[in-house]
C-alpha cells in the first residue's frame, strides 16, 4: 500500500515526544530533586522556551541499567540511552522503531515470528526489561509500545553479573516516566497509512496528600496493517510516588491488551532468497491467523536513604502474561516444490507465563583513603512458571506459489495433531532463581575508573510434560513421559571487570571483560528437555571521545564474544529439533552524536561484525556458517535542522537512512534475505503548547525484508506517511 488519504488527526494534548521533556519530579540514586521546569516542549531555543534533549550519547547521562548511579562517561562499557524526544521526532510509536538509534542492534534472530519484539545486539540475542524487571520468556515475546516511556537504555554485551540469567547480546531496559509534583497533562493523536490511527495521553500531579504524586499514561491504537496484518493495542499505566521521610515509594500497574496478526512465512524462499515476481501483498500465511496477548505487571519499590553512606532499595514485581495464538509454523519444511507451496502447518498455542521477582539492593557509598566507592550489593529471588498447550495441523498446499491463495478459510476440516512431525506440547515449566551479587564502581582518581562485579546464581529448573509426545527426549536421551519431571540444578558464577582512564579531557579509553550465563529455560526449546545453561565470554575495548563541551560525542568499541551451548532450532528429517552449538562474534562499532550548530543535530552509528558458528556436534557442516539473523554490517543516520520562516521559529526538517546487510534464515545458510537501504524524512512545526509532525517512511518505496525467518522473509513496510498532532498543558 502507498500513502492513504487518512493524514488528518485531532488532538487533546501533549505528544509522546513532548510527553515530558517535563521532569518526573523524582530523585535518582539519592540525588535531590532537580528544579521543576514548566510543562513545555519546543525545539527552537527562543526566550522562555525549553529545548528538549534528544542526545543519544550525553556523557553526563546516568543510566538506571548501571544500578550505581554512574554517568555514561565513567562506565567502562558500551551503554547508549535513546531519549523519547528523538524517537518521537522520527515518528516512532513502538520500541522496534527506535532501537536503530543505538549501534549494533537489529530486528531478527531465532523465533522471530513477525508480530512481537525480538532483537539481536552484536549478532546475539538480547533481553528486554521494564524498569529493571525482566519481561520473562524471551522466545515468546511481546510487542512494546512507547506508552509512558521516558527513554530506552541499551547495555551492549553480557549483563548477567547485574541481571542474572540473560543472553550475551545485551540488555534493553525500558524506563518509564515517574509522577510529578506539578499538575500537567497532554497527549496526541496520530493517523496515516495502512488505516492506522492511535492516540495517547497522560495526566500527572499531586494527590493532595503530602509527598504523594500520581501519573496515568494510556494508549489506544488500531491499524488495518501493511499487507493487511491488522493490529490493535489498549494500554493503561497508573503510577504513584510517595516521598515519606527518607523513603521514596513507587507503585505502578502496567496493563496491556495486544492483538496482532502473525505472518511468520512473509514472502517464502525460492532458490535461496525471498520469492520475486509476486505482489508485495502476496500472502502465504493462513488468512484467519491471530495473536492476542495480555500483560499485567504491578511493581512496588522502596528507595530508603538511610544516610549519606547507605541507600537500601527494595523492589518487587509480579508479571502475568498470556498468549493465545493461531499461527503458521516457521519451518524449513515449508517451501516451493514445482509451482506449489508444500509443508505448511498451522499451530494452536495457548501460553501462560507468571513470575515473581524480589530484589534487595543495599548501595554503599564510602571511601578508602582518596579512593571513592559506590558498592552495589544484592539478593534476588525469582520464581517463574510457564504453562503451554500446543497442537499443529497440516494445511493444504498452495497450488500456485506465484499467485498464492491459501486454500484454508476456516478451521473446518483441519486435524490438529500431536506427534514427532507436528509441533506440540502440554507442559508445565517451573524455575526458581536465587542470586547474591556485588558490583563496585571505583573512582581511583578523577581520571581512573574501575568497575568490578560478581554474581553467584543457584538455578532450579524443571519441565513436567502433561502428555507423552513421541520423539521428545531429555538431555540424557530418555523419553519425556507424561507426569515425569525433567529437572536440573545449576550454580553458575558470572562476573565482569573494566577499567576506564581519562587520558585527556576529551578522550577516555576503556577495556572490559564479561562472563555471563543463560538458563536454557523457555517454552520453545523443550524438544530435548531442560538443557545445560549457555555461557558467554566477551572482551571489549573502546575509546569515548567528547569535544567542544559535549557538542560532539563519539564512542567506539572493538568486541569479541564467544557463546557456548547455544540452543538452536533446526529441522532434521522433517522433524523439528534443538541442536546445541557454539558461536563467536568479532566486530567494531562507532556511534556519533553531534550538535553541529544550535539548529543542526546528527545521530549516526555503524557496526561491522563477523558472527560465525564455531562448533556443532550435531551438524558439522554448519561450522563456519553465520547464525540466524546476524548481519555483517549495520549503519543508521538521522539528522534534523531547526529553522524559522519570516521570523517565526519552531519549524524543523529531518532525514535519515537505515542500512542492514544480508542475513541468513538459519545455521545452514541455505536461505537469506538481501541487504537494504531505506530513507525516511520528517517535517514539523512546534509552538510552546502544540505542534504538528509529518513523518514519511521508505521514501523510495523499496521492497525490503527486516527479518529472515526459517520459511520466509518478514517484509518491511512500503512507502507510508503519518501525521501527528499534539499539545501539552
């Protein structure tokens, strides 16, 4: 589809971009509240107005992901912060639309079904957190809107020393706004291509009880969808913050109801690449496929500042996620044979994921002589249960792959089966994670910074099948039998150490080593029971540059990550199986944040990486091949320019380019998707209280693919445009 006529919208309030260049009114890491600014957001630096910060590499930024209140410039690691202002000026309403502002990040990887967030960082899986709490089973993911989101933090490389069980690619932490003591409200409505319309709003202020403030964020959206992949989303997030003596108590409730349309086939492969000579709207997936997810998360935190020496953080989260899906199985068995599409299957899936997470983190600030320490100590307990029920039906062949019409029009006549050739299960999975950990951020001198952390985990994981499925075996090679629990206990040690030295006022080289572990505990890789944990080791060296009062910030890094005992799905003799391989990624990256003038801003990044399979006892032929979804090169550029017309300020234009090189569909490297370059643009006008933005995506209307699934390629959106009207009060 191209541009639609629906480019007009009405507004009630503040844009998500502006949604708060406003202060949240809270302390961070024991630091006193900043002065409250008026509830405004404008782009031009005219008298009485506030310029919203859209810098990615602000060296003085404190990232919550560090847990020690350490500025980015003092961290011997690659951490990037993506502000809401930047994502909004690009027209982003979803997390997946904003992560390209950080180096090394791309959509894709194992089990990317095309309707939820799944990211690779440095060619390796990443884990998503909300305000420091894990979103759970990363292979059964959800989509993340920007409802109430202040910024995104991305820690590249292993983070297990801080966060426990986690993949080695990195950590994506979504940080939400907190309540303000000043009353203000706002929102926006956006409309555009593919029958898309969305609205969001917020209100925040004092409750009338001393020290108690509130905030409510809400989002509602619907879309007919590119390629008729319809979706709708309803979210609400009330939050309260109570400053009581030396305590700062926060409570939030995040509730979401998300409806999406799966399309794991996309455009299927033909002779090793996505099929050509078909319309971009061609569909090989079942026309009545659907996915519905519910997400409910209450969180309660207490920051108790005992004295200047000790702050104790108590944090609790409960998460309930459910997923009801009718979608096509993503397997290499689905292919073109002659002119027909054969091997198509449809899976019914009903999952429930429940988890408790309690964190006790005393933070100690003290000195040993002239050396200053910020010592994070912690205990964490997590309890997670996953219940899954799945069956699969064979689908009739599509007679003509070049003019596809899926024959099935309803469930009538389909037989859902459960055997070795039909993906299925009825499982109860339980995990208990106990952890103790410590991280010390050491200011040896004003120039020399050292960071060291260690974490000891005790993992108790188990799988109890409720039915016996032929072809399923535990890690000892014994059949998985209904009612018989397959369990394992592991006690890994994760650690990291890094050193940063401010050699010159504008140059700080650093070096770090990180060891991490990931429990092979999820709902997708159970064909062989509960596997041994994955481990990874990363070496990273980089230089952080900052020139002209931080107007030009350039961060560079070299990295080498080894990853062992990696669970990878593959098809052997037409049977889906899990193999365990080893991978290694070596590469380099750079990210630039430049305020060339007071009106001209540039954000750019580049990544070159070589991701390879280094060992696979069950598939020797794959050694030397590339992992699924890991491109050799990634590059992104976004630039904006603010200007006046006839003396009237507030106008801006923006333009950007995204490039991702060729990626492969699985470790056999038989099928791949081509590289792509797409261009985007923006035009807008902002006043003190209201504004309007036009964002255009894929200016050249290029056909491109954003993820290489096993059976086919997930298609990127064609030329599209969206108008956003917003205001704030």
